[in-house]
C-alpha cells in the first residue's frame, strides 16, 4: 500500500487495498494528473480518522483468480467483474471484419473505452479519501459521449448502397462541359473521321449492290463473269464487302457488342444482328447450288445509315456547343404554366445556369431503341426458329434469321432524329440559337403560348417622337427629364426613344425611386420630390387631371407633374420586317403570342393592325402578370431549355417553333419506321414459313426499305421549312 505524505503507519485490510487499486489503476491519465497536486500539499490534508474495526464491515467476495488467456472487463452499470474468454473475443473481431465499412473514428473509440473504464462511486459506504475529511475536487473537462458499437453504426449509417453507374450508350463521344473549345475540337475530328468512313461504306455498298443486282439483270454478260458459271465468286465478293463494311463501321460494331454483353441491347445491336446473320447466311450459300443470294447488300445499307445517324448526332452536338459559347451571358428560354394551366415559353436572364453536361444526353431515338431492341431481337430469333424448325427445315434457320433480321432496323428508324435534327440545328445556329438536347425540345414542345415583351414587338429604333407640346407653366427640360426617367423602366422602343431624345438635348435623366403600373393605361413614378404620371389622355383624366392639349393624338405620352398637366409627346410606331417574320413563324407553328408589354400605347388591336394579324390571335393578360412576364420571372429559378445568343424576337420564335417541328418529325419518323419493320417482319416470316422466299429476295427487300424511307426523308426536309 502506498504511503501518502503526512499519513501515519498503519495496517490496511484486503478490502481497502482492492478499493484503492480500483481507484488508481482504472483512472484515466488525465484524472491521475489532476489528482496529483492534491497529495503534494500536506497543509491541506487532515489526519485520517480512526478506522472502525474490520469486523463491522461487510466482507466483499474476493475476486477469483483469472485463468491464463482470459481478460477482465468492467460493466459500467453493475460494476461486477465479468469474464470473457478468448473464443467470444475472437468471434467479435471476426464479426467486425465482416462489416462493409470501417468502424468509427479512432478518437471516438478511444474516448468510448476511457468512459467505459472510468470507475463509479460505490453504492454503499465511503471511499478512503472521503473518510479522511475534506478533499479538494478539481473540475474535470467534459468527456465525449461513448461511441456506439460498430454493429449499430453499420446497421444505421451504412445501409445505403452505392448507386451503379449507367451503362454508356456507345463510345462515340463524351463531352467536357468545363472545356468547351476542346470539346468542339474533338467533335470536329470525330465528324471528319465518320465522314471518311461513310464514304468508304458507300463505296462498299455500291460493290455489294452491284454483285447482288448483276445476276438478276435482263442483260447478257460475258461468259467469264456470269453468275451461273462462277456463283462462288459473287458470294465471296458480297461477303467480303459486308466484312469490310463491319470493320469500317467500328463505332457501331463496338457499341453493339458491348451493349449485348451487358444485356442492354440498342439499335446498334440490332444492326449487328442483321449484319452477322447475313454474313453467316452468305458463308452458308458458298456450299449451295446457284440461285440463292445472301442479304449482304441490305445489311450494308443498314450499316451505312447507322454511321450516317451517328455523324448527324455529332453535327448537332457541335452546333449546340458552339452556340453555348457565342455569348458570355446568353438569354435562356424557359417554360411555365399560366393561370389557365397552359404552358408558356418565355425568355429569361435570371434563370438557373444551363446544364451543359446534359447536351450529349441520349435523344428520343436512342431511348426508344433501348426498349425496342430487346423485343426485336427476341422476336426475330423466335420467328426464325418457328419458320425453320417448326416446319421441319432446320437447315433453313440461317436464311430465315437473315431475311427477318434485315427488316428490324429500317433506315427511317436509325435516322428518325438525326435527319430532321441536323437541318433544324443548322437553321437555328444561323440565328444564334440552340436547343440544349432532345429532352429540352420535348419539354418546349408543350408550349402553346410565346411571351413577347416590349423589346420584341417594338425594339429600339422602332418608336420615334414626332412632336411635343409643353404646358405654359412648365419648362421643356423638366418635362423631358421627368418623362424619360419615368419611362426608362418601361424599356423597349418607348424607353429608348425618350432616353435618346434627352441625350440629344443634353438633359440629365434622373432615376425614379418608385414606379407603379396601372391597368387603365399609365404609370406613376416618384422622381426626387416630384410625383410624375405618364399615360394616355384618358388615364390622366381618370386620375383627375385636366388635359388641355393634344386630346386627338392617337399614340402619345401625356405627362403630369405633381397633379398638374405638363405636356404631351406624339409618337410614331414602325413595324420591323423581322417582327413580321417572327409573327409568321408563330402562326406556322400554331403558337399564340402573349403580349407582356408595359407600353400603354401597345394594345392587341394596335398589334393586329400593325402586323396584319387576324383579330383575336393574341393574348393580353392583366398588368400584374405582364410586368412579371416582362421581367422573365418564372416559378423559382426555371430550368433553361434553349440558349439565345441574340435576344431578338425572331430567334425566340424560331426556337419555340423548331422544338415543335423536331418533336413532330421525330414522332412521325419513328411511327412510320416501326410500322415498316413490323409489316416487313411479318411478311418475311410468312414467306419463309411457306417456302416462298424467292418473292422476298435481296433486291425486293432493298427496294422495300427504300420506299418506306421516302416519307421519312420528306418529313425531315419539310421540318426545317418554316
């Protein structure tokens, strides 16, 4: 037993020794250090009182002797010694290793062990220190809460699994929104590479078509090159042309095989199924008698259009990226719903930042292909098996599969979005406009109304001051400055006309501190200590102001200062040809214009008269809604759907109409092509199951697919003519 300073020699019982052992050995280092000065001050220590006889105390059971390999742990609640053997300890360690995440922080685990090891006061009796009298208790720092056991951490905090990354559609291109110039440069290189490959595929397609058509032409060929004499040469040429076409279409080949291995087939996988089945059928035809021609030329045409579709997609992406960097502060096109639950398209510069990372998102054709491809592949294999094995002709499986699979991917389906998208994106790019992606175009397609502001209908330079009349008790400088300051918040051609006129007269234009708009055709502004009213003659008279001049002026600005008539300005509105074209574009796209103007002279009757519109073809909301739409405020920070590097009315109207046209063309092309595929598959299944494949030869299938591509091509060409 350790002798403390100032303590007399005496004998200690076993219970006192155990109590002191627990009190000293189970303390933390910080507690020991804090208690150290307590015993170094002998003047504060009082002599211990006389101890009671040991017989009066309850004897505590002595701890049993621990066996080798066992450890003692202290239970915080009961303070009873508990034995834990090595097997239980090993099981707990193994269970902790099996958890998918590491345990809690090292410092938290250490704090938890220290808290668990800290002794509690005995429930009965006093400790040896308290029996000696007064003891100075030093304040202890707050201890961190014990960390929960690893099992609870794992169950509560680590139940969520990491999300799996989506399978890429192909390896053609991946944009970098942080470095758009570098992305545009890479796109240019890939487009050039695909152009060379498409030319090579076209030449190989010409060779394959010639080898397929020559045996069926009603002309006499030299005996050396007649099909009846050398059928294997023709077949080898067709198979070789198809094999080289597969190598030239490397992007389609790699993407199709990768998606098939991931069990996520796309249109590239369907194209490869047609190509490989035609190639296998061609190799099988080498050992057959003359008369059976493989469908390699049809598969080559499908590969050619697949590469053309990928090149068209890259052209659309490059134009979109270029349009995104044409302006440092582009105007965004957003949509919202009005009070009648109708979708409106409007321009805004306060919208959220455009998500340039979504530009290369899959388009509608690619998303549809992910659903169509597995169904088409399963249907083709099943129908080929029924037409061959079901009819007792297992040797005809390759031929049935080849002829049915050639109908699965018509050219119109592969080019459903690329053909109209290339032409529309080119038209938009010339006006500095771009749709972010196909999903944004689909969202903008819901717009039935187009919001037009003062700067759209009558931009700067279309409004001119043709005359003015100042009241006798007013000065021209004061009236012009007050009118220009009040109308500066209106913007458009009206605000620019007065600002320019004041600048020419060297008149300072003050900034109004408060501006209010009225539905009955006027505005009020607080400029310094003056209250200014601007509006029509009827507006001033309704406000109780006597208008003494210019009551017969049709389009004018009447000004009153401090409830006194100050003057009148006659205005002349000129319709720009660009605005004419913009209204015509909206009429072709069947979109109604919404006049969100703050100019009190601009009314629906005036706009319909100036731009030769039919009566009732424009919407004119109340002043509160017009002011909000004029500022481009939507619900929160609206998501941009398109970018305008030029904030003109024509660019905006072309963008909204282009979204309608693109989505309409894509839907028509998809429906037409899927119909052609379904009808062709059923027709080829019928011919193959009845043994009449001679009527569905390669030449007939070739022309069948070309005929179904004509309406798709016409619709794509007409989609950009508006």
